[in-house]
C-alpha cells in the first residue's frame, strides 16, 4: 500500500513541477497558425501545430535575451508539459475547423444552369 502512495506522490510532484514551468503561449501561437491553414486536412494541421509548438517553445527564451532551449523528452516534466501543450493545440485546431465548417455551411450551394 505504501508503494502505491509513493508512486502517486511522485506523479503529483512531477505534474506540479510541469505546471509550474508551463508556458502555453507557444502552443496557442502554433495552434492558431496551423488552424488557419484551411486547405490542409485535420491531421496535417495537427502535425504542423505540434511542430510549430516545439519550435516556438525552443525559441521563446530569445524574447528575454536567453539562449534557445533544446527539447529534452528524457525529463518527465517536459514530457508532461508537451502533452498539455498538444491538448491545447488540438483543441484550437479542432475549434477553428468547426468554425470553418460553420462558415462554409452557411453558403448557398451553386446550381447549374444546365438542366
């Protein structure tokens, strides 16, 4: 029983450390940029959004004059942060996709003048 409590305590500490260092602006920016690419399928927009999120996350410290960061997926905190950022990107891309469907669904279909 104590091993289970220790594992839950470790997971709680990892999630709290990931949330303390979480910066969602690169994910929001990557999601919006990829969500605007209307001509691409949903899977392509999601992949582009995730790639842009990695790039923006690595280059984000340049705004403060710090050197860029290299992603280290060996650290569990970074893996948790990227998973949360991936959820944010997916929600933004899917939301913009739904808005696109609503916008194009309001148009009247073209009718042919040939009968």
